[in-house]
C-alpha cells in the first residue's frame, strides 16, 4: 500500500465523470472507480426517456465543449434544447462519449472499503488492490438506496422487485403486474409495461396523478419571463431557486432543507408521458398497502381504500417504484468507524460549501447531498455546480499542473 494519490473518486456516473473531467483538466493526480454509466444502463428500462430537458442534461467539463447537443450533432441524432425528450439510449451513449474524451482513466473495479488512517484514506478494491488517497469523493448516485416498502420486503424477488431491478420490461408480456407509486418512475414503468403487452395496474396512495406542464414558449412576454423564469429543473421562481442557487439553499434552516429535499419537485409525471398513461390502463388512487403475501406463485396485497374499506388485489408480480431515499448507513464500503464520524442531516452527510463532510478530505456529490444543496442534486443538472465547487477545493491554487498537496480540511 505504497501508492498515494491526491483524490480517489468512487463512482462513474454523471457526477463522478464530471468531476474527473475537471480534475484531469487541472492536472490533479486522481484515480476513479466504477463502471461508466452503470446505473443508467443496468437499472433503467429500455424505452425510457429523461424527464430533464436537453439543455439540462449535460455532464460538466471545464470549457463546456462536450455537451449533449454537441454529441448529438457529431452522431447525427435529433436534439433540441427544449421540448424534445432525451431517450435513455441517447443519454447513455452520450455519457460513454463524454467519458472517452474527458474522463478516460476510469478503472472498472468496485471500491469495497474506505478507512481513514492518520491524515489519509486507505482504499480497498474488489480485485484485492489497496492504496492510499489524501481525499475521497463519493459519487455513487442512488444505486445503494432503492426503497421497497416494509410491507413487501419479505416477498421473494420473483414476485416483487424495485423498478431499478429491470432494464427490459418485455419479459412481463402477458403477465398481470401491479406498479406501486405515482411519480415519473412509476408512471413510465407502467406505460412501458402496457406497451410491452403486460396487464398492468398502477396503485398509489396519492389522491391524484400530477403532471408537469410543457416547456414555456420562448416568445412569452418579459413580464411573464420575470414572474415565471425557466430553469434547469422547470419553470417558476421556486424551481429557479432550486436550480440556480444551491449555495443559497444551503443557508436555509436544516429542517426546511431536509423537507424540501424530500418533497420538492414531485412526485409528478412529465408532460410528454401523459397520453401514454391516461385511459390506457387502470389507475387506483388513495390505496394504501397494509400487508403482502404470496400464494401459489402469485402476490396478494391487502389494501385500504379511500373510504376506509379493505380490499385485496392479486397479481403475478409487483414492481415498487417507491424511490431512492439516501441513507448514509447503506454506503457499506465506508468503514463503520468512518461513517460514525460523519455529521448527518436526515441520514445524509452534512457538508460545507465545498461539499466536504465533517471528516477532512471526505467529499460527497450527487443525490445524497440534496438536503444540503437542494433538489438540483437529484438531477444531472446539478453536476456542473457540484463538480466545479469540489474541483475548486481540490485543485491547488499554486502550480495547478503539478498537484501534490496535503488532504484538505475544514
């Protein structure tokens, strides 16, 4: 364990690749681990589209040259800043193109252990290698956080699964499937199941399905543009604040930040998905799951309806599209002792303005930092702010092309 690098990046999704592009451009000695765009390839279904607009789906590089628009131009794919949904296939291909050009040094091996020893970190890899790093950046996305409701947790995997367990829904053709949830993931999963020949029902606690409106027109009046600005996460002053002012969001009271991170901007479906849902399959609202059992290779769900009466639903399979609430305790590659030293807010790390945790040299970026920097961190759009802030902290002020420095502190 003689090698000592300045930065170890754990994760190779949009946030990790963006940070790597910034560090590489500034000559920082780093190592990056993970399978590029793995969550997007393995845990999202074929035929899916991003909810974000094209202009808000860029990975971040220092000079802004490797945008989604530029990738589509070079590869002859259709693209528009607004109003044209970005397909999963296009976005994954864009991520790989970005990685090849701006972050080519990804090592496709998983990190299995991170421990702080003295003034540095000891990092263990799945292939048995161990090395030291002055700083560690956790950029693992949501893959550690899929949530299955407690009532269904005991069901076997062939009867109940999280939406992230499926990259191809065509295998459910001819089967009776219940999807739980009312957000974009649930709505699009149900639509894709229906379009792939499944007999699908959407079941949710919500009293209604909410839909985002279409993009605002570019020629609207100045008065309306001021009152309802369009930003990376949508339109409106509140959404503009979430999109463009993460540094200011951090100064809200902790309880307010935690609540906004959990509840802002959802659950709701994208405007372009609405016609693929309404009138296409049954949608049962104000239904609460009380219990779940398996019988003769089928699922039985005990429900309470809106009027308080019980009912029972049966299906061949249940897919829970119930989100990815971040929980620091589930990042099991961080040693127990290290995790115990991290101050938290709503089970996520509390961070400084530079995304550094209470443990010097340990940084977090991506959805797990939403309670500190706001809902933008749940979307690709937040990668630019996060990567620039972290890189600004890790790149030495003097002689940036020869980066040899001690682990940073608070």
